[in-house]
């Protein structure tokens, strides 16, 4: 079994949030929770740091380094940086550059087809197995909160993201 | 925010207001009131320390920023009621969106929600007084998701664990 997993990659679900990105691996739970920040060297476009390390650089970078959030309002603002970030997270989870995991990614509800497509393509370019699956955030939040979404009964979920408001 | 039934979204409304928007409005407010420029990181810390949606006990915090007149660093003291004033606008945008969603929800489902309550998730659920504020504005019971910050990741993870039964809620490229 490990050999198959090694080649195909482990199934992962990614909550690509404006503030934090969370990665869930099938059978293990949430394995990664890091700020959605990438620092790149603009001279050659390489990623210097991703996640926690990159967040510390925000507002403190010299001219040739740019640390920013590739997502704005839940949608991709910088495609290349987003792809770099996803690639970094996939590699971190698998400790291998060849993994092709099956991937589910969250998008906010009510985004346009173009924005959804961008998320899907960023995931596929970053190494997710095609097709990358998309789930709407309110739906994911409802399932994650233990609501019975498949039943013929109304459930209302209000999901306010974009940075946590209080430390737990 | 969305109303969900039978594995599908019945009514939804998305406002592009989140924690970031609150950070920005704190920066704007401090600039206007104190003539001090704050960094986004500092305003996020301020939000975490002081922000509330409902009247709570008064807290104070010291923040450091750059005085816009002298151009030198400066320390100011601000209070939770000031921060509440600062975030009032984005907060009311969220509440309006909840009301608008309820407005377009079919009556049968609205009755179900009245019984079960509105579930709050995401970092915003942790804002002090947010459930009270929403319950007051909508007249509906409000509860907080067991793990508000992880709800989305756990839910999408669950869709992987039981991929076959929950496949209906996912989209893939062939469907778009």
C-alpha cells in the first residue's frame, strides 16, 4: 500500500483561505495550517518562503523581495504565486516532488466561472491529479460543522473568513 | 453564507467582507481619529485584542504607529468601543447579507432554520459578541460551529473520506 500511495499521492483537501491555508489529508485530518503568504524574489521569480516564514516578512522586505497574499477576497489575485504556494504545500505533505494527489479545493460561493477555473488550474498546475474537485465553502463549512446537508431540511450557515478574529 | 438543503445550495449570498476588511477599516479609523498610520499586522493584533460586535467590557490597548504630521513613531491608546465604531460598517454589511439571504429563502426552509438556528463558522464567528449581535438583528437563534476555524477544512476533508456519498456536492472541470 505505501508504494501505491507514494506514487499517486494521498488524497488531500485544501481550504485556500485569504488569511490561512489549511490542508486535510485523508485518514489523518488537518496536517497543515499556515498563513497564505508567499515571498518571492522578483529578480528571478523564485519563491523564498511560503507560509509562516513569509508572513513575518510582510511589510519588512527590501526592494527585490515581495511578500504578499496571493488571494484576495477568497479568489486568486496572483496566479503564479498561488500555484507556487500550492506546490509548496503539496510537496510538504508528500515530501516528494512527484506526487499527484486527488485534491478537493474550496472556493467561496458566488464566484464567477473564470475565478473557479483559475483555482482549478492553479491546483492542476501545482501537481494535483486531474480533475481537481471544487467544493463551495459554505457547503464545506456546513459539513464540517456537522450539519446534515443531504436531508430535505433547511440549514443556514454563515461563514466569515479572511483572518481570524481571536486567538483560541 | 448559504442556505443548504438536500445536498444543494438553495439561497446564497456572498459579501466580500471578511477579517481583512475589518483590519482595513481599523487602519482608516486610527488614521482619521489620531493621525497615526498603522501597519496591517498591527491592526490585526488590535482587532484580535479589542474588536467586538456587541457591547462588552471596555478594554484598552497600546499601539505603535507613525504620526502622519511629524513623521515620527508614536504610541497611542485605543479602546474597544472605538474599535467597535471602526468596524461598524463592514459588520453591518455582513448582517445585511444575512438578512438578504433569509429574505430569498423559501418559507419551508426558513421555518427549519428558525428551529435549528443559524450556524456561524469561520474566524468571524470568534469575534466577541458576534452571535449575540446576529441573534439580535435577525431574531433567529445563532450557534457557533464546534470548530469554527477548521470547519471548512474538516468539511472538505469529510467529502474526501466519504467521496462516493458526498460526490454530489463537488464540482469538477468536466462540469464547469
